[in-house]
C-alpha cells in the first residue's frame, strides 16, 4: 500500500515552505506530485532542483480546484491505488500521512477526509473567526442537504481511493471546488470517513483573492456553487440510515 499511493501537493507561491515540506513528506511517501499553480516567487526554481518528484506547472494561476483536478487525473493515469492530498503551508503535518495510509488499508472507505473540528467548531484556537464560522455553516448545510455526517467541510488533507475519482467532473477551479466535490461524492454514494488532524494556522492573513476576501461574498459564492451543482445533478441523492458516514 505505501508504494502504491500518490501524495499530491498543490502549491502557489510557497517559497518559504516547499523545500522543507518535501523533505518531510519524503519520509512517508515514495511517489510525490507537486502542482505548481503559476507561482511567481522562487517556488518554480526550488522545484526544478527536486529530481525525485513529478511536477505539473500552470503557466498562470488557475485555482486550487484546478490543481486538485489535475492531481486526480494524474493519479488515474498513473494507476495508483490511493491519492493523498495535503497543503504546502505547514498547516498539514506530514507525520499524519501514515495515519491516512493505515485508514485506507482497512478497505472500507472511498474517501478519508481530515477533520480539524472533530470536537466541534470551538471559538477558541488559531483559526480566523470568519473561516471557522463559514466552515461551520457550510458543514451543517452539507450534512442536512446531502445526508452526510461531517465535522469539517474544507480540510484539504484527504485520501481518495483512485478508482472513486472516476465519479468526479471538477469544473470549479477555485476555492469553492469542495462545494461541487461534496455533491458529486454524495451522488456517487461514496463511503466517507473522517480522520482527526491537528488544527494549525501559521498564515492567518492569507488571501482568497479579490472579492472573496470578504467573508459575506465568499459565503454567498460557496452557496451559489453548491446550488448550481445540485441543479446539475440528474440522479436522486441516496437514502441514508443515520449511522453511516455517508450513504448505505
């Protein structure tokens, strides 16, 4: 199992972190993909020096969602059994990778989704208040509308059964991509488990870009993407029994 998983890291202007993060993930993953989303700092130069990883480079910034879509396709084309995704800003601990590998090896889940809020969206801790509140609102909505049992809708630290990636058609290129992804996962009846991971925020001023830096605008955008995907879907949502992580 460890040699048949791909670890994918989307990056954008991660010069302070990328070399250090790669050194750490090499301890746990043999196959590493970095998707450079049009970085304008020294990230591309750092990646050129890494001879033991695969790199997809966007000529211009295309968005977090597009970077993940590229990683999905790379994993499918490469015939890997599992894809693990994590961020490059040192807010996801590489030491957690073996826990995802172990959870994947049990064979039950199609997706193991990291959760930073397994004990609820507390008002304490390092997460900015607006991000925590939007996460809480969206997580509750997904649970109600899709029959899920989530505690963290936006954690990018995940493990995907690669075969399950065939169900996804990701067309939302930006940070709202999870809104599309969760609808498609529910429609496909994928088995989803959550795995607690540490809540770490080292770069609280990080921007979403343009109007999305406004929390009200960002929440409205997420809801619009969700409703659009719900209307696009042509099959009914599966019935749920209340005891499963997703649908039976």
